[in-house]
C-alpha cells in the first residue's frame, strides 16, 4: 500500500521489482496469467537465484492512493493490463519492462539481470559460459585456441549437470573455430527443425539453447571470422 511503498522505495539497500495490477482485473485471463508468471519468477529467483539486493513487490490498485502510486511509476489512470517496473538501488526512476517482450522466465531474467546483481543459471547461461562467449568473440583467431583450451580445463571441475550443458556450448564454439560460422547456422537450423517434434522440458531446453545460439550468431556476425 501507499504507506509501505514509501518505506521501501526508493531504497539504498534494494533494487525493487514492482508489479502493478488492478484488483478489478482479477479473474481476467490476461491479468491472472501475468500475475501467475510474476509469482513463479519471484519464487524461482528467491529459491534458485543469486542476488544481494533484489526485492520483489507488488501494487494492487484498489483505490485512489494506490492508483496514484501506479501513475507515478508510469501507468495510465485507466490502465487495463498489469505492468512490471524495476527501480534501481538508490534511484527513483522506474524502468518499465518492455511491452514488446514476452512475459516469460528467460526474458524476465535478462531484464532483471541487466539492471541489478541478480543471476539465475539457465541452460547455456552460466557465468562461466557467458564469460567464455565474450572472451571468444573478443579474441583474435589466434587467441581463440587458448580461450577454448582454458575453457575445456575449467569445465572439468563442474557438477555433472552443468558440465553436460557446458560441453555442448563449448563444442559449438570449437566447431566455429575449426570450420567456420556456417557450423553455427547449421546447428540453429537443426534445433529449429527439432522444436516441432518435442514437448515439455525437452522443448524448453531446445528453446533456451536456441536463444543463446541466435544471440551468439548476431554478435559474431559483426566480426570478421
């Protein structure tokens, strides 16, 4: 509510996620679906994520005071659909979650991580792999051999589940280095052809790998290979 909000935001201790929705919208599929996705993200972030400063909050617009809070964040008075905002530690400006982005775990993690210390391990996006891809992209052709050799040694110490994921993504980079960028486009095409044939957890894994590889392709496309 308005009283609690003033005590928490702005804060010198926390980066705050603020999910705003109207009480009148409860029961509507759009509102309920986004609420459910936000709560699921918060639960996963709090139980599996890493952060020193992230606070999950919500504003339920059920009267004039909370509507005033919502409009101060950037909502219109006659808004219909929920909106997520992030307020960085020590700042007052609210950063809106892009309305063009799907309200899914991967996109929520990327948005939150961009503006805070938050980190959540997902397929292909461990800290080690994120650094490996950046080092590989930034290195010259001659330097990339050492980057890959060092990475191969590093993943040997990983737990089995993380190691399997790391070996896959390292293998992709090794193929690019040995045979060229076409190996990456071939891998992307192969995953896309498999997506229609998979379901459940396997489908989500394919989607996560595809996100990582397409981002890698866009970054490598700007460099001379």
